[in-house]
C-alpha cells in the first residue's frame, strides 16, 4: 500500500488509512496525513470498467468543467495526480486513483428525513443542469448499454439458461416476477428510439450515498461517484434516486414487510428534482418520471438476481445471499409502486404545475 500511496502527490505523510463508505463497485479508503489533509484512495473496478483510461478522461473533463463554474473546493470532486502527472496509477494488477476527501460531510444509505432527500434531489437536479452545456460527444460510454433495460433482460435470460451455480430452482418466484414485466421494461428505451425522449448528460447512478451533504447544514455539497456520467435519460437519474432513497428500508433488508415506497419521500424528491431542473425537461420527460422510477427499480432487481444466478461476481457482497435479498427489496418496491401508481402520477402532475 505504501508504494501506491507514495506514487500520488499528497501533502504530508499518511498517518491513517481505513476502508470507507458502502459502495458496491470500487474499494474505497480514507487517508489522513500529518499535514492535516484527507484523501479518498480508490481501486477502480476494471472488471466492470474495461477502459479505465477513457473512464478517467471522462472524470477529469467533467470535474474540470464543473470546477470552472464553482469556486468552493468542497462542491466539486478534485482528482489528485500521481507524482508523474497522471490521473491514475496501475500497480499490483489494480488501477488506483485519489480524490481530495470532502470532510464533515454525510453519505447516507437512508435519508434521515424528507428534507435530506429533498436536498439530495436538488443536488442531482442541479448536477444535470450544470452539465447541460457539457460536450456530450466527448464522453466515452464507460459501461455500454448501462441502463438499456432490454439488454439487462437478455443477460438475465442467459443467466437463467446457464444457471452456473444451480441457484435457479430457489428463485423461481423472483424469476417469474421479473419475466411478467419484461414487455413493460422496454418502455423507456422504446420512447428513446422513437425520438420521444432526449438524451442528456446524466449521472446514471444517483443513489443517495453518491451525494455528500454538509454535516452541519445538511445542504448538498457535492455529487460524487462519476464513473457512469454518460449520455442518458433524465427519468433514469430521477428514478434511480427514488429506487434507493424513497424506500422505507435499506437495499438489503430481509424483512420485506419493512420495505415500501414512501409517498412522502417520493414527493420530497420530486419537489427537489423538479425545482432544480424541471423547467428544462420536456412534457414527455416529466410524464415518464414514474416509469423511470419503476423501471430503474425493476432493472436493478433484475441485475441483482442475474448476479446472484451467476455467483455474485459483479456487486460487492458481505454475505451469501445478499444479492438475492437486494433483488427481493427491489421487486417489493416495484410491486408497491404498482399499487401507488395513480398517486405517484398525481404528485408529479401537481408538483410540475407548481414549478411552471
Ligand atoms: P462506489 O462506486 O464503490 O460506490 P464511490 O465513488 O461512490 O464508489 O465511493 C464510495 C463511498 O466513499 C461514497 O459513497 C462516499 O461515502 C465515499 N466517498 C467517495 N468519494 C469521496 C470524497 N471525495 N469525499 C468524501 N467521501 C467520499
Ligand atoms: C452500484 O457504485 P455504487 O455502489 O454507487 C451500481 C449501480 C446500482 C447500485 C445498486 C457502476 O452503485 O448501477 O444501481 O450499485 N454501479 C455500477 O445499489 O454498476
Ligand atoms: Mg457510490
């Protein structure tokens, strides 16, 4: 580890290094130095992100673009270069990068109040607005077909056919739930292909723990985890946030009675998101926000189930069966959204009228 740390142009000598955060993809460490500085050191998961060079070029150009428009250092991610001037390091078979740590911040796995969730929505909405003029064509697609739900279903069907771990028998109910919604799962991609929805520069992984709130004020500080910033759909950014933060339980809750989609949280997020970027969205984009929420949740459940069938090779897990637990919470949320569909649509309608 020392060799890796020494390769980056850090201020001071590192006095502590500990695992940090609850992301499923990268390995993250928080470092403190004797110069009073703190840094985030990460391995970049190159089994998932096949072209690390392009991924890091995306992040470097997006953060530089944002930094030009924002003077407060805590409000934009800042990469720390290696001593030889690179954005990342390849060492010990792993890719490494360093960011300045944003201290006195919160990264939540569940909102503690509707206000927290509202603030995260403002952050993601503003993020999309800030990137509205970003030259989208310069961005590499870091994971092809990332939110192409029909392609996610193709992978799912392959995992079912192969059943490499012999787990299929035990997840028949979940498989049936997913397949019953396959036709509807293509809705957003169909609208995109028909030219009815525009592509924007979006974040694509808008979980609550990917935005840092200021610990003191609980106002948004910084949108992080920029690995998947690519052209995408506004409703997917909105929807992925609802999937995670409007749930009344954590993503891997075992007791499904505790898992519902809170309409209060749904409304809070809708207000925050639309107040920040609603004026720039088309009517169809606004109308399809509930579908974005449902399909991001369904897609995520299908991805967890696929990974479970394939032996848990994609998402980081802490115990056997965690991906199945995650899948079940997502499907419970989808079911709950189906029960609350008219209410969700009415909230969107109401809030979008208010912001006009
Ligand atoms: P993953 O792709 O694994 O989710 P993230 O980039 O989201 O990786 O980092 C994991 C966690 O580390 C985040 O959820 C957050 O809690 C924390 N984190 C990441 N970057 C910073 C930063 N610059 N300052 C403070 N905390 C950070
Ligand atoms: C992953 O990296 P992280 O933990 O913020 C995943 C998202 C999923 C999410 C489910 C690159 O997000 O797509 O929605 O887990 N990121 C990638 O919690 O696949
Ligand atoms: Mg993350």
